[in-house]
C-alpha cells in the first residue's frame, strides 16, 4: 500500500469521528413534538380520534429518525409495527445526526397529514423543525452531516406516509371527529400499530395485562425514560405513549356503543384494564434494544 493510500485509510476514521462529535441532543428535541401535535390539534379543533393518529405517525417518524443514527443504539420499528416492513437505511460510512433526521422526518409527516386548511399550523411545525436543526448546528453537527440527515429524514417520511396510506387513515380524516359513538365505530376498522387486531384487548379474559401472552422479553429501554437519557430516550417514551394511545382509541371503538341518542366523546371512560392491556402489548412487542 502506498504512503498516500495509507494516509487516506488513516483519515477515514478521523473524518467519521469528526462527523459524530456533536453534543448529544437534549430530551426537549423529542418531547417538543408531542407538545406540538397537542397544540396543533387544539388550535385547529382536531378531534381526539384524528389527533391520536397524527401523534402516532409523528412519533414513529421521530423515533425512526433517531434510530437511523448508530450512536442511538436503538432498533428500527420496521418489521415490528403492523404493515411497516422496511424503511430506508443509512450507509455506516456516511452517518447522520439522529436529532436532525428526526426533526425533518417528523416535520414532513405532520405537515403532510395535516394537509390543506392548516396552513398556519404547518408554518408553526416548519419553524419548530427549523429551530431544532439550528440547535443541532450549534451543538456541533457539521454541515455535510446536517444535509445528509435532512435528506434521510425526508426519505423516512416518504416511506412512513406510504405506509399510512394503506391503513384507512385518509378515509378517517374525511369523517367528522365529534359524533355519537354509534357513528364512530368505523374507527375500529383501521389498522392497529401494535395490537394484532382492534378486539385483542376487548374480551374479558384478555383485557388484563399478562406478560405470558407475548414471548418477547421485557426490554429495560421501554416505557418512561429519565431526563438524562436525552432525546433518544425521550423519543422512545414518546413513541410508546403515542402508539399505545392510538391503539387504545381503535380498541375502544370495539367496545359496546352507548345507548342511542347519547353522545360520548372519543376519550370517554372505558374499562381501565383496556388501556393497561394495550400499553402492555405495545411495550412487549415494539422492542427498542438492538
């Protein structure tokens, strides 16, 4: 090997190390997205049914953005959530910054699902993502890494939106959100994220959480994350919470309807064991450790 080739070989790991030398992202870069979805829903009078889906898709995009960064050391949801079999991957020799990727993926997904008629909220979403990218630049993310991360975030978002098209969500967006329960039962026909079907937790003998029903071992990285775990841990927690809420809403539509003439919100009281069952299934099936 010539001297020039040896020098180049020695330089490659140094370049990669430099690309990965930015400060770890703060937890707020992840938790801000769940707050943003809630604020947009309140501002635009989006009902709880649609809000739960917006939150879940945004949270999956956020999580996958961080999963694209090898330093995050978390597993992709591709092959774990229902119907999502593959996602774009990153070349290890051209790493991305997870927080920048996550911000761009979440922005594109939320912007796209909001669609026309929500222009002001979409501008807010864009400004939040842009501010997060600026924060990461100040944290030491290089320009070339930033640009790759933005491009990969858009690729992830495109794949996630393609996945969303096939679960009935587009039809759901065209329906009124706050209507009597008997008219809401169509929501229970949507594809779930982690539950095998909408009725999995509805039967009396399956409503109570039971670890033995799932073969996957308990994952110490699942559930609520401490603040010191940063944006990655927060993204895991945000994803689990949003997916559990979305699946709980779907499962609740399989519950007996209220008497004719009575109005009941999408978040009306339902058996507490239903929410516990859904959360248990989500934590057990969506594994985040590699």
